[in-house]
C-alpha cells in the first residue's frame, strides 16, 4: 500500500512556533525530504528526533523527486520540509507535489508559519485582497517586465527580497509605482524583528543604503482607482521607453505598452521613433 507525503510547515525563526502536530509528524514518518539537511538537523536535534533525511532542493529536484515518490509508493511515509516556513511556496517542493499528483500519491498538509501571511498581517495595509509575487528576477529585463505588469494592480502586493538586492529594489519600486505606502518587514519571529511602515519615496531616498539587513518581506500598497484610469498617449510612450531601457526592442516595447494602456501599437511606435 502506498504511503503519504506530508507537507510540513516549520518555524520561520522562532523554534517555539513549531506545532505539536508538525513535531509528531516529523517523529512518525519514515524519512524526511529537506531543502538543507543541516538546517533541518538543528530542528530535529531541538526536538530530540532522529530520522533519516534526503536532500531535496532546486538543483536535484528531478532526480530526487522520482526517488522520493518511488519510496512512498513502496509504503513509506515522507515529510517534506523547507529551511523555514511552508514548503512549496517559492520553493522546489511545488514540483514534488505535482509529481505526486501525476503518480496518484496522497498528500497531506501540516500547516505552519508563513512569512507571506505574517508580514501582511502586521503591514498595516489592506489585507482583504492581496497577491504574492515571490522573488523578483535578478535579470534587469525580466525584473522590469514583472514590475511594469503590476502597475495597475489594485490588490496589496507582497514580495520576498534578499538584503543585498534591497537597495536596487526600493529604487525600482518608487520608479515604477510612484509614491505609495510600503511596509518593510524583516527578521520575522526573530530577536530583531522589525516592521518599517514607510513609503516607496522615503524608502528609496533613505533606506537604500544597505543598512536594512536580514530576511525581508516587502508589502506594497495597491493602485488607487485614479491610478488605474485611462493612460494618456504620453504615459503610454513613457511606459514603452521604460521597457526599452530594460532591454526590450522598440517594436516589442510598443506592443506591450499598447496592451497595458489601450493605445494602438503603431501610435506608440511612431512616437518612439520621433
């Protein structure tokens, strides 16, 4: 009889946040698939649990995913964990879930802490509707396209960001969205937890010096109604020019700007060339 894959949430900082059910699951499964076995070993030592582990991360997920599924199909139960928080959210565990679905393997979720929801809850921004955008690309062109696609987004937007990339990101947010409310949530559940409720303008001008460190979640205010109203042709051209600055060819930039603003591609392209 086939076993079960338990998608198990782990603490995002404070080990006391591990649920009793998660601890019981980790103690009862046959083996654990971990993003980094060294990180998970610290958690297991804290709990007094000894359990076989296999590493499962971005660069070995195809090979290890097949092996993990084969073991489950032979009757073993497995818990998948990430270094912190819920597996499969901005995490290669997403692929293992899809593989289990394809092979008819049962999956059970053991909920745990989530940096996304925790940051949103303390952000001070609207929580009724939101969109999680994960990590922004390090590629300048892809990064620009991602942000431009969100210009008219009315929902609160949540991003993960690494501290060394934060200065550039803060400047990009202000340049793309103008001056909006922004919460910078760092080191959630840890000793130095901090919520910086500011604006994109203030953050770009005063917080992009590299002084904000730690694990960071950015919570950005959505567009107001007046921001999503019809573009002028000048604004459409400016949007196309921004796309070109990020490496897009003029024809593609005009096409994307036309889709975003409602103007005809030829109108925008003509203005770009003039």
